[in-house]
């Protein structure tokens, strides 16, 4: 997580998390005014995407309407 602090970007996007939100140590992000969005697939410990951002998005859409991608937790749109 050190590289996140060093880069100081406004948004980070992650893929292949292989974890659900309760599995992620969010303490590293408490100093930021951010939101952590975890998308977990139906199959535990498989794929998954997430976003951390300094500003809460206006809208979050989970999935894309394609059954295979949505089943695997591979799509998250933040506007």
C-alpha cells in the first residue's frame, strides 16, 4: 500500500481482488476522504474489482448486463 501513498492519485482501480470488502484492511485508507467499492463475484475468492477515490462518485453501477461478466464480478462504473 505504500505506492498508493507515494503516487497520491485521486482514483485507483483494481482488478482480480479475489476478496470481498470485509476481507480488505481499510485502515490504510482512513486518513483519506475516500470511498472503497468492492465488487465480489458469486464465487468466493475469485476475480472481483474495486475502486478507491478521494471523492464519492455521483453514481455507481455494478455489472454490465452480461451474465458471465456480472457473475464473475468484473465490472463497476463510477460517474
